[in-house]
C-alpha cells in the first residue's frame, strides 16, 4: 500500500474530519474510499457517488424500480401472497428448503 500526502486548508480539513467521523471512518479511510470511486461507474466523471458506492443515477433508477414493484403489489386486491408464486407443495417442501439453505450457507449434508 502506498502513502500519499496532501495539503488542505484548515476549514476543509475540519469538514473532512467531521464527515469521516459521521461515517465512522478515519480521514485516511474516507480519502481512500473517495479515490476508489474512480474505478466505479461514473467515478471521476463528475457523477455523484453515493455512500453505498453507486452513482446517484443508478440509485434513482433502483428507487423507481422499487416504487413500481410496490405499486404492483398494492394494486392486487389480495396484496402479496406466496401462493401467487409457489404451489402448496413447494411451500411445504421442507427437505428441499433445508437443502437450499445448506447450499446457500456452504454446508454439506
């Protein structure tokens, strides 16, 4: 890992330390994270990067997608029901559910 030295005026340094503390990071960690955004979509091209590491545009796209899905669910007279997607047998197939859980958590039978 390389070390980098930067010079900041007092006000910028103070704001940066406060923001880092709000995020639970050191100032070095904050600067490192900001520099790492250069490799992410939109990084270094003037697009705002959210704390989650995605661009504001991507965040807004995902938010719109979520709102559309919520609207679809709420439009149904019955709301959301598992039976809309699974048969009764699939819902109660505990052996399969256990196997899927083991696979997802890297455990063997």
